[in-house]
C-alpha cells in the first residue's frame, strides 16, 4: 500500500507544530502534502522533524515567510518541480513530485481570489504520466460539498474531470455528505480533495478524512488520506 496524506495546517502550524509533526509521523504515510505551509521558523522546524522521521525528500514553494504555500515530504525519491509562470500572484502555490508511476501535485489554492492555477492543473492532467492532485482546493461542488452555492471555480473542476481527473472521495463514497472545514456558524465545506487520473482508479483502495485531528484543534481543516494498492 502507498499512502498519500494531505493537510492544511493553518498558517504554518505555529505553536501546534510539534503535535502536527507527531501526527504526520504516526500516520505512516509515505508522501505528505501540506497546505498553508510557511517558510518561517515553524516551517524549518517541521522540515527538521520530518527529516529525522525519514522524509528525506522535501520540496517547498518559494514563498515569503508570511505567505502560505505548499510543501511535499516524501520517503520515496522524487523529481520535484515548481511552476513560476503558473500565476502572476500565486506562482508558488502548486508544486509537484514525479515518481515512476505518477506525478503528485500539492497545492494551496487561494480562497475566493482571482487566480489561473486551475488552468495549470488542467494542462498537467493531460500529460503522459498520470496525475494525482491533492491539497486545499478552496472550492468544491455546490449543493454537494456545501449546502449552498457560494463556491468559485466549480466550472474548472468540471473541466478537470473532463480531462480525465476523478474525485477519489466521490469515486468511493458517491454523494456522502462530509466536510473538511467548518465556519464559525457551523456551516460545513469540503475544500480539501484528492483527484486522481482515471487510469489510476483501479489502484485506489481508500480515501477518507481524519476529522479527529481537526477536532483536537491541531488545525481548522481535516486531513485527507489517499491509499493506493
């Protein structure tokens, strides 16, 4: 089995970072993708802790210390890449790790802000090597991934699916109502996703959220585990 865990750790983790690191290590995931990672003291501490735990292959978006970005930590060797021309303002928000059988794209897509990062994802979905795209998309399907219809970029999700990408959670669970983030009013939203190319569907074994990590207030987002086998 190969496990890919993705998690928005909320503004770099701050004072929660040691508990966050322990949870990540205990998950036994071979690949970790963190959203809202920051290149500050907390970020360096996370990198050092995960390095000691065997995540020797690391890559982080080239963001300023006070900006949110994405990070990939892997126990398996990979060829990493960033996309400096992907968006004028958010060029550091999507990175990737290429393995023998597929490419993992880790992301933190801005919430309700104009960006063209979905155009990059749509382009990458059509490459020869199958794609797995995980992280905080900050959108979803209206009336399914939230009760209302306030999501931006739902048309881009549809295009992504037309290009061969499949929502792994929906593939296994259909229209199960489950949310990865809640507002202060208690409204739920499924912002965090794992998309896999249709050629990989046969090896998708599990896709689920670890809500207890959010309930323990380690972050305001629930992490997501994608299991391939």
